[in-house]
C-alpha cells in the first residue's frame, strides 16, 4: 500500500472502517487513525485555481480578494508561483456576479443577458459565480 501515516510516516497501514463516507485507516506503528481525504488541502487548491482563473479573466488582485476572501498579497504570490502571465484584455473587462441558484436561473432565462457573451459559471461556496464578458464585441 502506498499510503503512509501522516503522523509518523510509517507504512504499516490497515483499513479500519468507513467514517463519514471516507475510508479510515489505522497506522500499526503508532496506532494513529486517519482518513485519506485531506479536506483542508483540497480547499486550498480549489481557491488557488479559482484565483488563477479570475486573474486570467482580467480581474485585479483586489477584486479577487473581495470575491474569494484571500488577501491580494497571497493572490499575487500564487500568480508568481505559477508563473501566470495574462494576455492583454484591452477591449473588455469582465463583469462578475455572485448569485444564488434561483437567481442564476432567472438571470440565464433572459436571453439578452447571455446573448453574444462568453460565460463562465463556477460554484463559489453556497452560491454561484458568473463571469461574463462580451466576447464578440468589436
Ligand atoms: Zn503512524
């Protein structure tokens, strides 16, 4: 088994039941119980990805800070870390909205709101974020 104990880094791991729909393991070296999914790390990766997406869509560090609640300094460090350079967005600036599911449906139901536009809808906590730009505008 590839798994290692997160506490002692030992490799003598056995399955030990399912807790909250996740496989639980027991380290035989130090008797530490753990589950494989590391939720905290996943959330971090999720926000990094979202921040990079927003940056590529033309949003400023401060706008990204306001949307995802991570400081603009951190956002800036992620942009540097992943060496992101965005193409020039001279002709448009994206508009973004944070909507509940029913608001999202109402918004999209009106064709004028989405016609001739590029749209990205992405889940954001318990709401949805819609980023829109007039892709075909000259
Ligand atoms: Zn251990």
